[in-house]
């Protein structure tokens, strides 16, 4: 059998179990049932398990050397076990790399750059006292590296591994620019890059309407990149950052002034009562230090409203504790929302964890420290277990530990390590089985000649189904196209917590990032009383108001001012008001639009009925007058004037009254086409008749003078010519109007705020006023002639009555023009109808009422003798 060392998690020399030495007799630090010695190594960098923090110097003398105390981050030990589980699963599967057993080395980085470089070189050259380019174990061949969690450690590792083209599979989420910055083709990510997290955060903030948020970021290159990337995204989506607080990656606890300064900065940031949503970016140690500052700096933080916040954390951060933090209370982080790498737990993983016991620790340099700090016990004798008070018995169970110490379900990062192991194994299998491409490889024997760079083409194209039934693959950008889970932290009174999946962020190349959230599952901080937290600088403006920016403040801080006249805002928090559609009008409170009512003078309303009744009544009166004249046509008072002109005048006035009915009702094509032109022509005929009657009186008087030449003009011919010629001119004007630009039905949506006016568009306004102007000209001429002839000596002289009637007519139409132009909607129609009825009625009553009075009430005056007597 050929063994392959699958993973090396970097560790210091003091904390490697059975550290690799040269020569190496028992090189692999794992139980024998999990490996067989082999020639090929596949290594990498993982999360830190051991962390050193500086202890206070003795006697308070800062000149003395500081002692460092190892602290085990117990929760991250699952990363190691996930790798061991994956290798064990592969070794037991005869379909994957038959006759090949995978093995591994595990190291820790200690979150230290120098240690990272050292252990990377140690990994490559198999020496604690390393000599570059020297290799003393030719039987073992490093094939790949898996790790690490943080970008800084991963890229430090890549500096060395990239030179040798050794595939490196990182299981942390990095910024895409950082990934490109490495310029190392051998670098692979097993999780989506941070850009998708950023968009997920934006979608989450917009979903809950949080526009005033605080930012905490680790004080390193990755934290700087986070702030430079997220803040423009926030602004583009209408979100502001109340503050951006930097968190030190390494804290010197022996420097009280520095600790006090950091604690004060955190206090000042958290006291912003409006910024109830805080985004924290960094790594798990960032969260540990933040918890430390809150707990140490504020003993009563549980009762302090400053700490009533919604914490949003990226995938690199997890809630975990170390030995000196077991007394911390997680209640301050109740309701926190975290992004997590999506994990599908492989079958048998929990059973594998449950069977983990400390007496299996041969070669496992982490298990002893993990067990002691996880269960708060100790091993007095490393060679055998002694059952005593405070001593570890070995029977402690991992499932009894709270989630902050150790999780039994596979975490997202452990799942990424699991997939990375399978990806390397399947790439090796593809190389082994592709004999046409790799003819030098025969069975497993040829794998000992395998070089790391040969895996790159296969890793790019790897496509496999893991034991959880999930497809795993790398694409051209060397990262999978998957999303993130959204987890909600639920805390308990026993200082433990549980994370509940409440949604996910999906990613699609075509559709982009989308957020799916189940709000009913979310538990908020108890101070919010399970109400949706509000995190805004200014309360959302009510409908009917718009935002007005405050001078010197960010755009999220504003005042609310009412919408301008004619504009509305129908939702809370709208930045600008807008006008309603043309067929709608704003409500009184300016918070909505109502449909406009179509307005026209209808027969169904009282005004329309009244005007129609008046028009019909006047037309009946005119018809009665016409009937009276027909009945008494042989009497002198009727014969004294041109009978044909009188009949024409009465008929035209009758039609004028009826013409006004065309203006009542909803305008249509026919009514719009007829009403103005019919009104203009009929009224012109009536005025022409009045003018003809006036001229006839003048000519008749002048013809009575001795030797006058006017006798030839006396008669019907002159009057008929006047009526015909004057009417024909108006008829020609109307013909041109109707032929060139006729009136048509139209809807005026702008003139009245709450109504749509159904009207007749005049087509050509010039022609309309030309028709009115011509009628006005005829009226003025008639009035002038009648006024000059009013005192002529004639018993039946009509000039006096015509003068008065034309005075009424001109007064009506002179007042019509300004009134018509100053009104809108149905009022314009009413003004025009009133003008038609008033002017027509003036002509009827002023000209014909005296004659009807004589014919009906004083018939004794209607005879020839009386006419001769009055003349004499």
C-alpha cells in the first residue's frame, strides 16, 4: 500500500505530537488505524487551535521578559477532526484510490506570521532546523496543502508554496482582490469569496430597513479592504455607517493604558443609540477580544441599553470561548446574525465525534490540551489516567459541551476542509485512472513519482459527489458557486447558546445574489421585546412627506417636510415626492392619488336641466311670437316692416335657443363638429336680419323726402341682399374652419386638479375667435345704425327697439370674452350657453314684445286710421 499524507495544519515545535524529524521512524502523528506510512504528502494550513497571549510581567517590572500562556480555542479542534474523518472515510472506500492509504500531519499557525513561515518550510523539508532546498526524506512527497482559515496566514503560506507550485486549498472566505493579489495559480478557495457576503449583508440590511449601522473591522489589510469595499456599497444602497471602529488583531494585555483606550473607543461607538445594527468583520479572535473588552470594561453591561444591538458577523467569525472566558455571558449577543458557509453534514460524523476519547491520543498533540480546557480538568500523569477530584477521567463526552466550546454538528469551515480532502483525493484518482494521459502511472506504484504541479489541471476540473450527496467542483476562478447560510444566535441563561438557520444567500451568475429569509424563526435581543429592531438615523418620513438632508450630516440623517402642492409620497421614508398620473389627483394629506372624475355639463345635474328648460322655454316663446306674427300678418303693424326678414329673424332666434342644447351633455364627434359652427352661422343670420331691418328703416325714411334717389332701394331686395351677403361671409369662415382644423372631443386633465374636463377642442383657436369677432362686428354695425336712426319720425319705427336690443346683445358678448377665458371646465360651457340665451332673449323681447303687446292687448292701435292719425 502507498500512503499519502493528506493535511498538515501548521503548529509550533512545542505543540506537535511526535513531530516529524529527520530521520523519521514513526512520522505520522495519528493513530495507526487512520493511516499507513507512504511516500506522498498533501499538506495545508488550517485555523489556529493554540493561541498565546502575553501574561503580565512579574512584580510589574516591564523590563522583565513576558511569559506567554497557551490557550486552546477548543471549538476549532473540530477542524482537525473533520479532516481526520474525511481521510478515514476515503481510506475505507475501495472505490476511491484503491490500494492507497491517505495520511496527514497537523500543525498550528498560532496566528503568527513568523511561525507560519517556519512551519511551512518545516513541512516542505521535514526538519525543525530547516535548511531550504534540502530534503532528507525522499520517500515522502508533499502533494497538496489544505489551509488556512485567515487570509493573512493563507497568503503567507502561499508565498512559499507558490514557488514550488504545490496546490493550496484554503477553506476561508477571502476578498476577490486579495485572491488576485496573490498571483498564485496554485491557490484554490473552497468557499465563495467575500464579495458575495457583502451583497448578502446589503440585502439583509435593506430587507429590515436598517440604514444607520456601525462597523467593527480587524485592524489589518483584510479589515482595511473590507471597509473600503463595504462603505461604497452601503452608500449606493441608501445606507450610512455611523462609525467605523478598528479592532486590534493582537492585544497586549500587559498594557493597561492601551486596553483602556480600546475599551473607551468601543464604549463611544456603542453609545450611539440609533445605530442598533453592528457589522463586525475579522476572525474568531476578534470576537474573543471584543467579548473580553465588553465583559471586563462593563460589569453591568446586561442592564446597559448601549449593548442592545443586532450583531451581524461574516463567515470568518464564530462564537467561541477560551479557558479564561468561561465566565462570560453571551446574553449581550442574543439575536446576533451570522453568515456561515453552507454545510451538509456527512453521515457518521457525529458518531465519529462521540467515539473520540483521550486515550486514543497517540500522535495527537492537540487532544490533551483540548480535553483539559474543554472539560476544565487536568491529566496529572500523561502516561495513564487517574480518576481524582479535578482530574480528567477520559469518560467525558463531547456532546455535553456547550456550542461555544465545541459543536457536534459539522461547521461550515469543517465542511470546507472535508470537501477539500475529497477534492484532492478525487484528483489523485482521476490521475491514476487516466492512463491514456498519464501512461507512466501504473496502478498505485506510479503515484510515488507524482509531482504536485500535475494536480492543477485536475483540481480545476474536479467534479464529485461527497458522502452528503452534494456536488463539489472548482471553476475557472478556483472557487465554488455556492451561497451562505444565515444563522441566528439564541442564548440561554446557563451561559450557552444555540444557532438556528433562518435563511440563506444564494448566488446565481445570471441573476446575482438573492436573499431568502424566514423572519418567524429569528429571535431578537430580549430588550427589543421580539419587535423588529430599528436602526435608522432619522425616523422614516410618513406618507405625504419627503426627506430633507440635514446640513453637515450624512444623507441618512434628514428632516421630514410636507410634499409640495400637487405632489404626493405614498410610502414611508420616500426621498422625493412626485406628481400623480394625469388622470389622478393628490389626496388632501398628499399621501395618495385618487382617480379624477370626468366633468361635463350633464342633463342629469340641476344646472344642465335648468339651462335646457330655459332654452326650450325661450324657443317656445319665440315660436309663439312667430305664430302671432303669422296670425296677424295682414295687420298694419306687421306690414310696416319687411315680413320675410321678420320671419327669418324669428326662425334664426328659435334655432339659437335650440342650438344651446348642443352644449349640454358629454361632447362627441358630431356635437363638437356642429355646435360652434352652427351657433356662429345662425347668430350671424339673426344679426344680419337685425341689420337689414335697421337699414330698411333708414332707407324708407330717406326715400320719403322729395326728389330722393333712395326710392329704388326701398323693398325686399335690399334687405334680402344684406342678410344673404352677411350670412354668406360667416358661412365661408366656418367652412374654412371645419375643413382645415375642425373641433374634436378632448380631455383636459390639467386645468382642474380633481376633474378631467370633457370638452370640445376648438381645433383652430384663431378661427374660433374669428367667428366671434365677425359676429361682434355685425353687432356693432347694427347697434350704430340703429342708434343713429332711433329718432326718425315713424309710428312703427323699430330703430329704438333695435338699439336697445343690440345694446343688450353687445353687453352680453363683451362680458362673455373675459368671463369665458377666466373659467374652466363646465363653467365655460355654462357661460357660453348663458350668453347665447341672454343675447337671443334680448333680441326677442326688445324687438318683438312691443309689437306683440299692440297685437294682443291693444288691437285698437293696430289699424291704418290710427297710423295716419299718429303721423298727422
